[in-house]
């Protein structure tokens, strides 16, 4: 899954520097003029004018920035430590010595009531090498500003330009590049020129925003103008490497469709353009007015129908209304619900149900202590945070829509958009919008889903036929939930010989009985048959999946190859699957297995022998003799989950390092090289009570 570019780290940087420099003065403002800001209420008193010159081959950058601040408060100016500051002034005063923390260098600027305040800084530096042979975890994932002839990416979190910590700002930015290169930042392209001497483009972003990412490369640019809400022209562009330039028309068509969808659903698109930009590395980010996707990602046939729409929607949620990260990031969950999940709903009811089942299975895979409250989620750092911040939050919005109805739900989001556009908004602001639209007090609903870790555990404690009422059949159902008690609208399916009826029961205590009339004699009671409540599934409802071992911090690893290339390939795969250095359990020939989830990796004959030695089920029939490698889950008699990975030879084992970590939602996967040829989840059983 792709994800939006997040700027909350700048707030963290600002807080850390404020602590570091609490007793040190580096510069004061002595401006004598005054100005009145006519900008929107959220930090629009800050504006950047930046000119940056890049040489991608030499990996050199040089820049000049003028920051105008119409705010009297104390400020913190920050830039990455890898850059040399050649000159710096706050009005007439030169910068004093800087404080450093981690990768950043900063100056404390005392408050001053004389406005505006003018900060000018000139800087230069060398960028990291953009090695296209490495994946984004090794290059862009470190937040290094990286450059090369094939492309340049300067993430805002790298401090590649000077910024005021904790401040949203508007900006004008000019990029200068050698001939043959094109550059882009979020915002409106005001003008561009190209001569034999080089390329120059100027962008403006008039609304307050949290950061600036810069991309450049030897791009072929395709442009199309469409009409948005109210006839407003919107410029659509693709900045593609020549190898995928033929994909541009289809991508432009898809972007046009997504803009139409979300303008009709939420409100007017907040910007004047949207661009799809290719990266030489397999990365994926969303920023205001653009998305930055790897060349190989853009080639995938399903991206236009899934991830592209997710990134377009982030221009409303995340890059149009900014999350208040201190109180939890709501934007990823809302975007997942209105993009990824909405597309499944449009596909079919079964496809949407499969996605909900996947969310609940993922949550069931979390170990105790990994299911943090939604108010603590800021960004996706690993699988556990995605399960909470994306999936649980998306299901919160599903339950809210089920409770309020589609019309009220949509009206609330439209109100939220109108009132919070280009502002920092919290979960409390969202709640207020839904309360305004519905006329209901939604405090208990939001409180239980946002502030508690975990999820309710539900079961049918009892069900029995009652004496029939007039012209109907009657059944008594007793529901039970573990502490802490949630207030839930629980769907219960009542299956008869003729059909299945769904009744919604309002559960407000630990144990509660309900009497329900149905049209004909009931035969079975099914708890939450359509999986519309976020809850912890019972064991029979959640068969083991690979992710249970991948995300569990208690999991240990057994590598069956003892040395050589096979051992090295197994170590690499284990680290990729668990996103950490593997915790080795024991020697492979030890008899006693630890009572924690296990990841076992080896060549096929080693795996078969290991399973037989420990009296565990043999390789499942669904994958016997198929493909070059297989991965599957095994449940031990004591309930502990094992993830087995088996490969025919060393090249087949090495080929799993990139694809296998992306299939954690499966119970089994079969590969031919790096290509998946079969996958699936073990059968599930719903909570069903048969009536006599």
C-alpha cells in the first residue's frame, strides 16, 4: 500500500530543539516595519521564497531562501546538518552559532513584535547517491536527500531547505536544473523555460502547508486540462521516464475520473493541478498536487484502479485538511475507507466483505501490547501500525456510516471539508462534524474506539426458541462481551428454512438477552455474519496467517541451513519478513520448541525432515509438488503459530526476499521464482448456534 507524505516529524524536531535551546539565544529580530497578514488562520503568516540550483550528476545543491514571518513569537529555524550555511541573517543581524540534534542543525530566534520579520539564508551541500539498484528502504527510506542522473528526491523531512519548525507556510519555489532534466514540487507551475543552458521552473503554493518535497529527473511530460467543480480548470500532468511514457494517457484518464468522484462526494478539489511523477526506485508517496511512484510500480496493471485513487484522495484528507498528529492521525483511515474499501464496495459485496475479513484477520494476528489506541497513531512504521492506523480506523468509519446512514455520513464529511480546509484538524473536529450532521451525541462512540487499545471480544452465550408470538416465531439470543464493555450495534443473522434475516441488537452491557421475532421457524443464529463490527475474532473465525509471525515481537526464528549461500539467503528473508533482525530460537536440531510463534526457513528436504522430527503436519496438499518455493502456516496443538518457508534451491529462496513480505494476509503462498502462482487462507467458521 502506498502512503501519504507526512510532515509531523517537523513538529517533533521543533519540540526537541525548543528543549535543547531553552537557555541559549542565537539571534533576535530587529525589523522596524510592520505588515498585516491577510492569510487563512492556520500559520499562513509564514511564507518562503526559495531558489534552488541542482546538478544531479555531481549531486550538488545550492539554494537561497527568504522567509517572511508575520508572527511575534519565538521561532526555531532548522536545516539538515549535511548542508553548509554560507550566509544567514535575521533582518540586519547575522546568525549566531547553531545547536545540533541528530541530523538537524537549528537556531533559536527570539520573539519580536516588530513585523514582518525577514530571515535570509544561503546554503549548499552534496546529496546522497541515488542507486537505482537498491530498493527504497536503502535509499529514499532513510530520508536522505538523494540524486543521480536517473532522478532526484529531496524529502521535506531531510531538511534539504531551511524551515521554521512547527509552522505551516505558503511558498514560491524556483528550480534550476541542467538541460534534459525536469523538476517539480507540490503546487502550481507558474512558469517554466528551457534553453541549451538549462531548465528553470517556478512553483507557488499559496495555502499554508507542512513541507516541501522536490523531485527531478529526465522526464517526458504529458499535459491535459480538465474542468473541475464549477468549471475550474485543473492541469493534469505525468512526469514519466521515457521507458513508461506510453502509459501517460491511461493515467491521465484515471486521475480525471478520481477527481470527478471525490469532488462529487466531498467538495471542490482544493488545487489547480495534479501530477503523477515516476521514481527510479520502487517507492510510493502522496503529496499535495502530486504522487511519486516507482517506475515498476506504475507498470503494475492494478495500480490505476487502487493506489492511484488513494493518493488522489489524500489531496482532501491529509494534504488538504491536516491531521493533528498530537491527537492521532485520522487521515490514513478515512482515506483507506473512501478509497481502497470504497473501490471494493463498487466491485461487489463479496469483495468488500473479503477486505473486512482481511482487516479482522490482521488484527487477530497482533500480539498483546501491539494494538495501541488510535489516538497514538501518527504514521505507518511497520505492519502493526498499519493494522491499527489504516484498517481499524477505516472500520471505525464503516461502523459510523452503518449507524448514521450514508446521507448523514456524507453530509458530515462535506461539512468537515468546508470548515477545516487547509487547517489542522483532530479527531474531535471530525466528531463535531458528525454530531452536527446527525444531531446525536457521538462522544461514547468515538471515545471507545479512539482511546482504548484492542477490540471487543463477542460471543453468543445462549440462544433458544421462545413461545411464538402472534403470527411470528420468536427466538431469545444472549450476547456476551469481555471487559471493558463497549456499546455496540451487533448484527445477528437468523437463518430459517426459507432465508436469512439480519437483526441489529444494541449491546450495552457485559451480558444481555434479546428477544427477536422472525417470519418463519429459526434454525441457526450467526454472530455478525457480514463482519461489520471491529472485534477480535475467535480462534475458529481467524485461521493462522503469515502475518501472525511477521508482526509478533515475541516471534523467534529457526534457520535450517547452517552455512553458505543458503544460510545467507535465509537470514536476509527472515529480516525482510519481520522488519527487524531475526531473534534466533535455538539450534535447528534441538528437540524442544519454544512456546512462542516461530518462523522456520529452509530448503525443501530440510523443512520436510524438520516437520517430521517434531511430529507436525506435513506440507499441505494444496502446495505439494507446486512451484519453486512455498510458505504456509501451521497451528501447533498448544495454539502457537508457525510460519514455514520452503524453497527448492538457493536461487528460489533468495527470490522470496522482495515478494513474500507483502503476502502476510495469506495462510499459504506458492511461488514460481518471484511470481505468485497460488495463495489463500485456511477455511474459517463463523460463530453459529444451532437451534433445536
